[in-house]
């Protein structure tokens, strides 16, 4: 063994110790590859895997919060988030948009910008669950395996359940909803345009995203009317499908005191069933009655 051969062997061992390997071929007798490149390739392959330690369905505020929490503990590509939307909305801010305190542009960001970097974003929707197999099927035909599953799907707004409401939201500037980014932008202009008559706020007879949102804008509007000199000309009405002001007794008592103090007309067990925006009529069903309906005009 010559001195040159010995030096080459020592150099090769040092390179291997540093994470390098030597490949010999007729075309490239001494090609050196970095294991860092191999690691990148492995990461890329892992990113396409259909198995996750933690799978989160939904990339809204709840799903993003869970992902951020566990991204600090789990390695890259161990967390998958299924979310089809390209835009992430911070929906609690919609009430502030409706009251004129925030602009709608402040409520949203690109979804990719709010998700943790070491999570895989699966830009599709769920088509089925199989708890027995620990799998989730997606709309693009993938079968995702998981060890732990978190459901943070949120809720859909089904305005079509109220007759005439979709048309009223599109065509009547006095009909608005703080549960939707488009219609929340109508609320403050409606408050500004209001002159006199009934101002009706509703709580539906369905599951709802935020149980307090309907009352938040009620109190904000009442305060705005007082500050702008319109309160004496406004009849503030809160029609709720519930049998109480709020489901939690502690808060219900405090909110009822606010309703009395602000002289707001409270009607329990009232569910909105129709909006006739051409004639400015709102029709409510009296829950628990034998089909009794009440119609409110401006």
C-alpha cells in the first residue's frame, strides 16, 4: 500500500464521517454526493405520503391553532391539514366589520401563510371517514391514514333554509348577516342608513357558529343609535329561537339585565322562517305553538 493510497483512504473515511459518500463509475470515477441532498429527497418523498401521526380536518381558527400547538412537538411531515380553501378568515372579527370598527381586508390571509411550515397542507376536502381503519377519504381520491384525528370542520351557512333570505341578502341593503364575509360588509352601511322603525336581530333555530354574535351586534347597534341621535326613533327587537336569553345561566342573567337597561324588546321562542324584502316584512314562527306566525314590518 502506497502513501497516496493511504491518504486517499483516510480522506474517504473523513468524508464519510462528515456525511459524504464516494461513488465510482466509468463515466464519473469520483463523484461525491451529499447526504443532505438525500435527506431533502427523503423529505420530499415523505411529504407525499398518505400517513400522518396527526391529521387535522379543517384549517380555520381551531384547526390552525391545533396545528401550531403540535408543530412544536412533532417533526416535519408528521402533521397533515386537510383544507380546500385558499383563504383563511378570522371569523370572530366579522362582528367588528359589521359594526364599522374593522375592514374586511383585515379578516383574511392566504391559508398557506397561517399554517405551520412543518405541516403538510392537503388542499382538498373530505369525502368520508373510516374510524375502524383510521383512514379519511378525500375528494381527490386519496386515502389518508392517521394515528390521531382532530375534526375542526366548522359550520356552513344555510341561508336557503329561510324562505326569501338569500334574495334579501343579495338585493336589500337593510338585510345583512355577520356570519358571512360578504354580508357582514352590509351591516354598518345599514346602521348608517337607518332612520326610524324596527331594527330586528335574530337567533336561528339551528346550530350556529357563535352563540353570542347575534347579541354583540345588537348591543353595538343600540350604542351606535344612541351616539348618533337615532335611538329614540328605533325599536330594538331581539327575536331568539331559544327559551332564554343565553344558554349559560350565569351569562343569561347578566345579558338580560343589559336588555332591560337598554330598553330592548325581547321575544323568546321566535324563529325566522321568511323574509319578504320587497315589502320589508319578516315572518317568525312561534316555537311550541300550533303553527302560529308573527309578521314584523319596518
